[in-house]
C-alpha cells in the first residue's frame, strides 16, 4: 500500500497555485447631451443634478458646454446604465415639453 502522507500524485509534491480569472472591466460609453434652441438652461441643469448626480457647479459647466459648443458629456457609464440614463432623460424632457436629446458614444 503506497504511503500518501505528504505526497500529491497530481502535482509531484509541488504547490499548485490557484488560477484566477481576471475580471474584465466593462466597456464604457459617454452620454452626450445635444444642444437645441428650445430647452431652458435651468431644465438642463436640473437634469444634470438629479439624473446624473452632478454638483450645481459641474451641472452649470456642462450646461454651458452644451449651450456654447453644441454638446456636452453628462457622464460615462457601462452600456446598460447609459441607455437607461438616455431613456430617462428623454422621458423627463418630453413630459416637460422639451426637445432635449442625448446620444451614447464610445468613451
């Protein structure tokens, strides 16, 4: 009968390291607000503060970027989160009677 104490037939007595699968970071996407001539600036600031959780100063800065440059990044998220943010933004804007739009782009 073979002596098995202290022996591991599969590894030849060597310590076998556990292999860990590396978790892949999710691909991120930018939610980009687009300028229009009808949505009030305050509505854009309010959406940035409530939906995108921006500080008042950051919300104002992004709103001015949209106003002056035609577009501004509201946030960077995984696809599902970005899609939900755009859908929620669009719904809130339509309920308020505003044509505000946002797109999803590669970050």
